[in-house]
């Protein structure tokens, strides 16, 4: 067997190198393609996010027991009520919450911090877009800062109370919501369907004295006038008796 010339060996080596590069590029492209299809887009991730709504939260300066909140990624759940911190320094009333696929709503009628009451507050989220409503307020050491609308989550307002001598201020967040996209399932009917209607009055029944298909005696008298028996003939002189 003859030994390949130097030029031939160089061509073979170059061809093998190009083949290796092509195979590597093909494998890398396949992995990148698979990664692109495996990774979820932000829209897909938002669609699977559970919606949530909470009435009020407070930092370490004060605290609530089980603060009203609801969460759901399917059917609509509701909650609400009124809460108070153990010291009575923070009280929230008129809390109403709803959360389901693609929606979250939280409203708080009033919040009292110390001797100052503020409100109402509202935050709604529909298909990943929030809308908040709250009035700015500043009185003494209390400040109400409205939240921002537009994102997939939001808070109606933040109440800040500074206390002389305290290491940090009391921060109260009112009416917070978050949601993705989706549509809550249709609720089943709450009552049984109405049965088919029935006749309100019984069917007509013939009078016992009537006989179906036969005229009454009165009708018989009117319709049978032509069938009455003939009067008895009175023989007169000159008439011949007829026999047969």
C-alpha cells in the first residue's frame, strides 16, 4: 500500500477538522433549541401564578394575628372582616378580599392608627395589571403614600408612623394584590333546576248525566220531530177500511 503524499495528508487532516467543528456546532445548536423550548416565557409563568389579596400587614413594631388574606389559581375565593393589633394601636375595618385565576381584589374601608383614621383603600389586579386607589395624607407623624398601578402586583397605600424615641417607624401596608393571567372557572348552579311545568287545572271531565256521542233528550225532541207516530185515523162514512 502506497503512502499518501504530504498534500493529501494535509487535505485529509483539514477535512476531519472541519467535520469535527460541524458536529460540535450541530450539537450546540440542538441543545440551544431544546433550552429555548424548555424555558418558560414570562407570560407563561404569569399564567400559572396564583393570585393573592391581603387586607393589611404591619412591620415588627406592631403585629396582627391571622391577617385576612386569600389566594387561588382557579376558582374565586373570598375573605374579609376587621382586625386589630393586640395593643389597639392599629385597627382596620371593612376588609373585603377576592382572588382567582387572573384576578385579585382588596378593599379596606378604614384604617385607624393611634387617633387618626384614613381610608378608603382599593387595589385590583386583572390579568397581570393592577389598579390602585388611595388618597395621599399627612397629619402630624402619620403619612399615607399611595401605591403605583400597572404592574402584576401592587399595594393601595403605605402608612408610615414615626414615634419619638423608637428605633424605626411603624409601617402599615394596606390592600395588596398580585395576579397572573387567566379566567376563573364557571361556578356550578347553586340550586336544583325547576321541574317541568304541570297543568294548573285538571282536564275537563264530562258531566255524569251526559253520554258522550249521544244527544240529550231535549235535542232528541228537536231533531226527531219528523219521526213522531202518526195520529190514529178516525173512520168516516164512505171510507173503506184498509187491511193488509
